[in-house]
């Protein structure tokens, strides 16, 4: 009996290695593909619609090259149709290939030992929020007459349906939600490894820059921080909480794409910043504040609407703005970003670029997030 078990193990190993042996011939095994969702999704709301945002990590643990054909998102409640199907060019645009440089046309080809990250953004019908979901990946292997196509179902992924509700981080406006929530924004795809673990703390981050009537972020000398509308605005506590991190004394940059007052490291990337523990595993992060302006210390209890400091241009920043996000741990980058909703704000327009903005009739939005490149106004 011992020898038969050993033979079975050898046969499986041979198939995984792509060897051709008598024991392995004819074996039909699932593809050697790991499907993993590092951070299960929480329901998000924005632009009057609900959605689920998460990443599907696909790692080829075999030696045989696999070609990704489609990714389906299935409700565990047994819905007849998929919540989302990605294939062809849409799938190609949704994929990142960490650690390797691959032409766009070959992005769906996954060699042995390589990984793809599928950035999922699943729109949902009103009232159709699944309690859990499953990812189904279809791959193709082999060439010519030996091509095979197989589908693999991943494990169940739980869904949380209640994002944290917060107040505004700023007053007035209009504020441009630059690099705001969308499936293609720079924040959305900022997969960063700290302490040996990759995470996307900025999954729903927004860079708030203040726009003037000329659809510009500054008046006067563009090399002076004081010329920018965002400079020295109050950064506000979005909820009652406790201050768990403060960084101050980093000088401001001269505005510009390549101008940095200090070398950018994990310690300085957020510039002068504050992190508030909101409770329930939610942490609010305020970055790039003006040096010497921070009015709280670690351990302080703060109230919603309390001034934490002033907006500035410190750290990895090109001009005065407030970087804001909510994550699940007390770490600017070593945490996972979670969705949040403001109890109320006004949607007043949108921008294609910093100078190409359209102003619309103000619309009050409740329990939602500003999406990428919209213009919003907060209560004064």
C-alpha cells in the first residue's frame, strides 16, 4: 500500500512539472493556478450606484504557460448569470503584472511561477448585494492540436455591506477629487509591499485640490505654495476618534512634478500627516499637511469637525492638496484601503484635466463617495 501511495504522488508531481510519463499520461488535473483575494470587498457607493472593489491574485504554480481567457464573478446565492465577466481587451486592461515588463498584447499570458493581479470593479444592481461571491477563471494551455481549455472556481469570498459613514475632511470648495476612486486610477493600483506583505492602502484615496473660477488650482506665481487655493485650508476630523499617529516638521516642497524637499521614503512619503482611529477597524489618514500646523498629538481624543492641521505640500506631493483615505490599520501604506461614504456633499461638476472642467447644477449626494475627477463642495 505504501508503494502505491508513493507512485500516485510521483505521478501527480510529474504532471505538475509537465513531464511525459506513463503514469501521468491521460491524467486530467485542474490547472496549477492559485486564486486568492487578499482583501474581501466591502460595498461601496458613488455616482448613485453601488459596487464591489477587490483584487484577484492569480499565480501560476506550474511550469506550463497558461493564457487567461476570462474571469467571471459569481454570486454565491446561486444567481443564474454572472455579476461580471471580463474577457479579451477588457480583461487585459484590468490586469497588472507585478515585477515584470510585458507588452500589453501579452498581458494575459501567464508563464510558470508568474503572477497576475486582476483589479476587480463589480457594478451591482440596487438591492442585489451578495453575501459572498466566487471567482471563476478560464485558462487555455498547450498549442496546436493539444490546446485545452479549463475553468477553475476559487474559494468563497465574503462581502461586507456596510461602509463606514463619515463627515467631510474639508470645508467649502469646489474641491477636485483628483486620482479619486475608479478602477484605473493611480491610487487604485498602488500595490505596495511593506513588512513582507503587499497591500493597497490607497484603494479609495482622493487627492483634494481646490479649484478657482478659472478652473485652475492657483493664482499668481505657480512656484509659491501660497498661490494655491488648497494651501492652509483646515483639515477636519471626519468623525470622533483617537489620534494614533502624527508626523510633523517635514518642509514643504516647491510646487512642481520633480521638486521634493526631502528624499521620499516610507517615513516621508505622506509628508506631515495624522492618522485617526475611528473605531471598528477604520483609520482615517490625512497626508501632505503644512509643517508646524498640526494641532493634535498621539493619544488625543478628537471630535468630528475639529481642525487637525492645515493643508500643505509636504512629502510625495507636487502641489498643495489633501490626500485622504480610510484603511483597516494604523499604517499609511501597510494597510488595506476600505470604502467610506460621506453623509452629505454637493456634486458641482467634473474635470477631464486640471484646466478642462465643467460646472453643473449642484446636486446633493448622501451616503456616497466622490468618484475620480468630480468637483465637490462640502458644508462650511
